[in-house]
């Protein structure tokens, strides 16, 4: 599982928009918990940037599977502050963003790109979305159907034994960067927390109908169980994400969840009272349609 995302140097982030988002630039550490982590907030508040950053640092941004390739190295160091020579210097390499994790495999799925489908091929910079779009065309899925199938397949895939590409040959220019990657991918397990495979999901419910969104979040709810062997970090706007017992909520805008609940009430949705024993921000709530 991923325990924390650490940003020691705001000038050495791996995403170009990090400095422009108040929620992100003011937090040197963002903590995650075992099981289901829900990143919730409005448009432009940093949800997708956070998930993308985790995917880049985990080297699964290229195609959803964890591989260290030339492209994944370029993605990781592209937006770090650069010295006059045009490349990140050693000082910045040492202070780049990093994740503290237990070494378990990380998978990434997103609705905005054709990323997250299964593939066993070696990946390189020529890999694009065409093969996944072809799979979509062959299966004759709509956008919503295809996204639902992608998420199901990613969750069902068996874990791999190792992250490929760590021993790739590198010249003097890239060797230091590859060393930084090795350091980033080194496991740092914490006592009392069992290893959990990580699934990064960016707005997976996009284009799905109401029924499929409900089915999707039923799958995600399983990760909130104390017995779960998976950690899911999902960015979403979906109302089904609210009120899941045992989930860890990360608001990219203060009060975003309460605001969403209030807006739902204004539209005729009512929520049951929060149980007295509920922990802060656990949001143990469910919803019933108000009869008119």
C-alpha cells in the first residue's frame, strides 16, 4: 500500500499543475490509509493531479501496469525544476516527490485516457492508446461499458512478481535518475500493516449509467473492509462515494462533502442521521429518496 506522498520541494514535483492548486502546494505530506481512500472535491481542485502524480511516481502512468521504461522516466522528471543545462540537477533529484510504500504492485485506471486495460507486452515510448481503443471497438462497448470492463479487469488481474525494467541499461545522463527511481520503489513496510496491492482510479464512473455506478461502488466498498487485501485510491464526484463506512476521505476543498450532501438535500435527497459513534470524516451516511 501507499502510506504517504511526500513533497519536500515544491519546485521538484512531477506534475506541471501541482504549484497551481492550493490543496496540493500547501501540503508537504498527504497520508493514505489501508483499504478505500476517496479523494473528493470540485473540478480543478487537484483530484486528478493527485492520482496522476501517484501513477507517475509508481511508473504505471504509461499503460496502467507497473513498468520502468524510457517514457516512464521522462514522465517522472519532466516537470522537475531544471538547472541551466536543461536537466534536473542532483540536488533536485534528491528532493523530488516520492511515495512511502510497502512495495506492493500498483495499477492505474482512468476514464480520460485509454489506460488501465490488461497487457503483458513490454512497453516503450511507442505504446499508445490505439491498442486499447481497438479492444473497445472489437468488443463494441460504449464509453461507459468500456470503462466498467476496464475497472473490473484491473481489479481481477493477478499480481505480478516484480516491477519490470529496473535493470534497464542507462548512460551517464540517465543513470542518476534510474538510481532515484530505484530508491523511490524500495519497499518501506510499516509494522502492523499488511501488504496491500494498490489500485489508482481517476473518475472511473465517468460515462457510466446509474446502475453501473452503483455496481462499481459496491466493488469499491469491499476494499473498505478490514479484511481487504487491496488499497484503492479513487478520485471521484460520484454521490455513491459518500457515506461508506470504513473509507478514508481526502477533501481537496474544505467542506466539499458537506456541500455535496446539502446540494443533494436541496434536490430532494435526504440523509439518515450520522451514527453517534462515527469517527470524524468517516461520513457514515446513506440516502433515501424523499417521497413527494
